[in-house]
C-alpha cells in the first residue's frame, strides 16, 4: 500500500492456511434405459445426466419399472407339461429401475441417472453418442459422480438372443478407462450371467476375466453372484402365452392347456378364470366411444373430462358437433350398458345379482331419466345435429322402454328438459350444455353404477386368478418361476448403496464389506468357501468379490478387492477410493494457488493446508500410525520436490505419502497346547 495521506491504516495479514473441503465419495451414476426419455417440456433426456435424491424423484422424471406385455412359456407337451423356458416379450430385460431402487433401499443418497433409451429400444453398446457408451461419454463432462454403474449392460445380446460377453466387456473397459483417466471415480461392475455357477458351461467368471482387459484395473470392482430380490412383479394370466418345444415353436391351443391335468377340479380353475375374464371384457365392450380396460376405467370421470375438454376447445359448429356427439355417446353407452348386459347369455350369478340390485336403485333410475330428458333438450339436440329430433332420442333408448331402469316409464313420455342454453353460436351453446350440472349429476350416478359392475367383475377375475396360481400345479410353477426370474438383479445397485451407507457411517476408508444387504431373498448361487477362494485370489489377479448367505447373519458382501487383486498397493476397494477422495479434495483446494508466487510463502501455506486435512483424516482413523509423522508426510520446496528448472517452467510439486488403513481380510487364530505347570 502507498502511504501519502497522514492517518491510520489497517492491514490484514493471512496467517491461517486455507482448509481442504471434503468432496463427496459415494455419488453413483447409473446408465441404462427408462420408461420416460422426455422432460415435461418435451425435450429429450437421452445422454443428459440428471441428479436425483430419492426414488420418488426417479419415478417423477423417468417413470416406472419395465413390465413385459407378455411372457412366452415354452413347455414340453405330454405328461407333466414340463416348463422348458420362459422369456419376456421380445426377450427384453431392463434392470436400471430396480437397480436404482436397490441402491436407495440399501442406504443410498444422491445419485445421477443417464437414460439412453426407453423400453421399446434394444440395449446396445453404441458409440460416443448412442447406446450405453454414449451415456458413459456424457458422464465425463460431469464432475460430481464418483461411482459408475450400468446394470443394463447385462441385457446386451447377440442377434441370436444369447448374452454378448464381448460387448459387455467393451463397456466395462470403457468404464474403467474413464475412471482411470479422470482419477475421481470408481466402477462397480456386474458379471454377465452372474446368476450361474462359476463352472457352468457358459463360464461367466472366466468370460468376465477375459473380456475386462488389463488396464487400470485398480479403478473397478466386480461382485458375484446376482441376487434374488424382494421386488416381485405381479403376473396376470392374460400375459401368458404357451408354445411347444419344436425347433420353431408353435402355439399350444387353449383347449389343450385347459385340460392338461385330466383332473376336472383343477381344469375347472382354468375355465372359470377364462369365463371371468370374458365377462369382464364383455362389460368393457359395452362402451365404444372410448377404449376402456381395467387400467383406465377408474375414475370414469377422467374419460368424461377429456371428452368435455375437447368440446370446450372447439369454437365452430363444424368442429364442436362431432366432439359433443362423442361426449354424449359415451354417457349414453354407459346408461344403456346395464340393460344390454341383462340381455347377454352366460352371466355369472354375481353379475346377475348386482344388475338386479342396480335395477332397483331409484336414484339411478331418476338420473337415467334425467339424462334422457337432457338429450331431448332442443339446444342439446342442435349441438349434435340440426336434424336431430326427440324421436331419435327415443329410438336410441328404446331398449329401456317400460323397463325398471327408467321406473317403468315409456321413453316417448319422458319430457324434454327445458333449460335455456341459448347463445349467439352453436359452439357456445355446446359449451354451456357440456358444463350443465344436469349432465354432470346424471353422469356421476351412472358412472358410479358402471364402476361398481366393473369392480365386481375385476374382483372376481382376480380371485379366480389367485385360485389358479395357488392351486393348479402347472400354473403355480409358471407363476413362481416368472416371479423369481423377474426379481433377479445384478448386484451393483445394492453394492453402491452399501458404499454410500458405509461412507456415511464409517468413512470412505472403511472397506465396504461384511455388510448385510436389504431387499434380497437369497443369492442366485450359493458359494462355498472353496469356490470363493478361486474368485478372491486368482492367478490372473482379477479378484471377484463374493456375496454370500450365512446362517444367522443374512446376505453379506463378503469381499473388498479391486480387480487389481495382486497389486499390493491397490488391492482393496477402500484404499483406492480413499486415495480418490484425498486426491480430489486436495486438488480442488489447491486450485486457488494457481498463478500464486512459486516461493516459500506459498509452499508453506499449501503444506500446512494439506497437513491439517490429513491430520483430521488420521484422527478419524483413515491413516495408520501412532503419530502424524508415521501416518503421512507432505513435502514441497526447492531442493526437496522441485529443482530450479521446475520453478522456471512454472511447476509447483507437492509430494504426499499416506499410510492408508487396510482391511483385515484374513484373521488367523493360532492355537497350541500349553504344558501343565501345576
């Protein structure tokens, strides 16, 4: 400061070094397919990393889980009808949704999701802008993620539908390459066909080791086997199709399926369910103005509001009349459905009983009469057609003439409603009529009665379906097999949750092992000690971490090695991730020193900053040693880490050594006899 004017001046001296802010250690990024790939504005979400804090966030942005439209069940016709294979529609599987769910259930926090397509697209490796590789490339531009997972890579398939081990390996190598290049993230890998035994003909473990390569293996870990989870899907009888075991499978006729057991009581379970489904579909078929099914009928008011909104959006007679007609046809079909169903043959006793009850409902009768009167209103008829007259309405409701549904009245004696909907235009008149409380009240009562019919039919269908899946041996086996197969998940999502929970409770330096998994029924394959031995320590050095079931303990992550299992420095996951954490934290904290004077003052400040940070880590148990000198060192200075030439070339070199704690992987208790001394 240049002092020229007499006075008092204040100068602040910086004596305390800046501090190192800890970076996040367990922010996974999931790459795969989602139900939704557009945001609320219609813009694409593909290859855009989206940060989420909960499963609710995921479903809000990306939609729900993949639910196959159907399952093809291949059986060997004949005695027993042995189940050979069950595949979802198009042979597709998508694991991302359940993997993210598994992550949150096992203690996960914030994460990123990169969608690369929806559930109509095949899972492909792709290139730098498409497929799983494209999603991975987009992550390179985002700094926060520290873990990378792609559970959908397990769905990569060759043209013949068999697992594509090569492309899965290519993606694993790409993940590891990004982790090694950026040095701030770690890959959690899954094993293709990891639900099979290690010595299975497809050799899943050997294939993985062959395809994963040899570079930067310290930046990733793999877990085996897959997990049978508690995420069981609901299976509907309508989703099942049956084919035989020929080279080109042929559909098995329903009649063959219905009589496969030869036991009348068991076969009746199938025919009863088909009858219930037929009756349910017959009720829906009474309405043609909109397509109704068990997924969209409740509430019917939503369908009505959609039709009415379309009417309100039309501003000319030419546009409004067909829309108003569609709305009124919908309401009319609901009102006529009750009598139409009575005329149908083969109604179940339950449906007959409910129709009889509704027929006697005077409140419903009054509202059907009110609807007919409303349709006879002059302005309402003109909103449909200029030539429409009351006789047309009488004809349309002729099936109710003198019936209890209208209190025994003759349709042609029901007087027209006289509400005045007069406006300057047909469109405005239609708008007034569409919003009439008379129409709304009539619709509400009729819709409530129709909904009661559908709910009763759906309940009876569901009960028949439950009976079939519980009592029929073949369908019970199909049901349980599909539920088990569809609950099978690669373990990376759950393991990422364990990483996050361990980091939060113990620290990133604690090995994420000997931790129980939630949302798991059992491992897909139960390993023995001998089998795990060859997974954990192998002559290739590529260690595979086991997930095992222990009596009285549950399902535990029972391994903590990176793929560099023979590397004494980087053998353990927690060591690699702790170094990532320290490296990234000190790197960010050192950025303010860029272009500072490369002199002793700067060196002292940097050394003090890093030493303070490492001292805190040592106190928390991250570094081994009785004193800080035994736990770490920080060197910086001319003649110590730099030469004069380094300074001339603008380099400030800091050397940091750390004695990171390592897990006690093998605890050996040595016993011996002691001679009696007294």
